[in-house]
């Protein structure tokens, strides 16, 4: 690849990385206090910057959708969840319960979002699929079907543009340099894109079959290594998460799902 | 057309009734489907992969469009999440409708989630994989109960209701809907949304796709030829 030298997070086996990230973000669901996800988020961001060498700018931009989502969660919980002591926020007075749970859910969104950035920013899709085939026993047919479909995904924007231009050419009321913008034409273009994709899947099948897919065991051209360090890293992350919750339990700030209805 | 047919085409016999109107029931006329027991053919695998990837992209694009809207609507935005809840599940019933084999809907929905998370970075994070699994299972359950034989309108309504209930239970924990003032209103909106946007829309889309002839090699095409 073009990267000068893969970072620690990039070298981490993708299957192990996916499993760890999935486990931690599922476990995060069970915690409803603000402190635990906040700490987790800070640790993940630190790991991305230090171990993944992700530029700060990229990281900040990638956080925009999470912040939007988190704000929405915070606002809705503050508005719809009365109870607790009144808290004065400038001109507004809100319930403490809504504020605490809203903040917890918002911080959880940031935490889980940053975990997904670990996957997206430091994993090569082809490497992930190869590793899933090697280490998670994903059948070869599925591996190659998804990889082929991924190729199709890359070409989807071009196909979309071609369809839109074809629509514009056939539109009697077109103006130069403008694509038709009615919802009807957008829907028609989306449907054409879908039909085209289905038809391409038939050609992909022929291509895969002609390469002997499904006729026996296969070898892998660029195997992804899986070693002791990969597993140790996963263990370390899980131990850290466990320690975080344990400390919170001893200190008394960790709350479970029961807090939602209490 | 040089594409090989993986399911044997049946001869056109009668065009007695337009298949769009009559709910197709596998009456005594249709021969038993021999492929139900076996796994997916390569042809079907690739189709499910492509459907998953394309819809993963569509969902992701919708999420991007929706985010600014969500911020603009403020507190109502979270209710809007319930209005659109069904839209994120459409590929499950669609894939089941086309291929008519166990597990296809779950696979397609999970794959769409995988594409969103790993290839496109969704704000919902890796958890979306679990969400996709839950949505797929919810939507496929009614079809599994009919042993993948009934694909009339009611089957799709049942699929929508089931998807709504299952995803609501999951999201009640995930987003803290439990204990909010509108929890029941949310449930109602979500059921309607899932029936319309997931169940009925999947059937309409499947019929429209089948009408183009692109699906002739799959179970849905065979059923249409009857």
C-alpha cells in the first residue's frame, strides 16, 4: 500500500478488532451514567490520535455527525423526561433526571461513534473481508460476493450520474447544465440504479463462477496475519473497559438500565 | 442474454390473473420448491450481497441527508426517528420476497449495516451491526412462520408489525425511550411506519423489480410465471 508504515491500529487483526469494538459498544448499552462513557470516549480518542496517527482535523470532521446525533438525544431527554430536582440552565429550568440521562446517552453516542471510527479510519475493507474469511470462517462465496458487491458500490456514484444525465437528455423541458430535480425523476433514477445493480449481480455471478468459486477450498493471495499480540491487544482493551466499570462501581457512579424507568 | 439460470424456469402457462393484485398463495398448483432445504446458490448469494451493499449505501445517504434536518427539528427530531423507523428495514423483506429462503432477510439487513459501519462510517457506530441483525430477525420472523410459502399483502403487514415490535424493544433500551412521556405514542408511530415503509413498500418494490424481468432467475420470478 501507499502508507509509509502501518500504525498499531492498522496492524491489529481486523477480525479481532471488529469483535472487540462490537463487544465494547454493546456493553456500553448497559451503562446509563455519564462518567463511564465520557472516560471511554476520551480513551478512544487518545488511542486514535496516538496509536492510529489519525490527523486531528479528520477526527474532528468525523465527529460532526455524532455531535449532531448526541445533541438531539440530549435535547429530547431533557424535554420529555421530567422528574428529579429542578436545575437552572440560564433562562431554562429542567429536571435533573432528564439532564443526567440525556447527557449519559449523548456521551454514549460519542463513545460508540469514536469506536466506529477506530474501524473506519484504520481498517482496509479488503483486508477485513480477507481476515473474516481466514479467521472467522466466513465462507469463500460470501467473502467474494461481498468484495464484488463492494466494487459495485465504488462504481455506484458513476452509475447514478450516468442515469441522471440520461434523464436530462430525454427531458423536453431541460435547461442547459441542469439535471432534472423533481422527486419523481429522483425516484425513477434510484429505481433504475437498483435494477442496474441487480442485473450487474448476474454478470458478477458469471464472472465469479467462471473463476471457479464454490468448487472447492481456496487459497488467499494476501493473507492477514493473526498472532498473539492481536489477542493480547483485545484482552487489554476488554480488561481496561472492565476496570473502568469496576472503578465506577466501587466509586458508586455506575448505573444500569434500571435508571431509565426509575 | 447469456446469464445461466440457477433456478429452472417454468414454462409460461396461463396469465389468468395479474400477480400484483392477487396475493400469491402456494396452492396445490405450484410444485414443491426443491431448493428450500439447500443453502443459497452462488447466484442468490451475490444478489443478496449486492442488495445489502446497495441498500447500505442508500441508508447511509439518507442518514447524511437527515442529520441537518434532525438538528433543525430539535426535540421533535427524535419522534421523527420513529416515523422513519420502517425505512431502514426495507431490504430484509425485499430480499426474503425475492429469494424465499431462510435467513436471507437477516443476512441482507446485517450486510447493509456492515456496509454502513465499515465502509461508510455511520454515526450509529458498530452497534449498527447488532441493530441490523435485530431488524432483520424482526422482519423475517412472520415469513419464517409461514415457512416461506406465503407472500401476500398480509404477510408483509405482519412482517412490518413484527419488525416494529422487535426494534422498538431494542431501541427502548438503546435510546432510553423507556420512561419517556411519549413511549406509547412512539410505539404506535413505529408500527405504522414499519408496516408502510418496510412491509408494504418492500412488496411494491419487489413487484416493480420483478416486472422489469431482472429477477426472472429467482424464486419470485418463478412464482410470477406460476
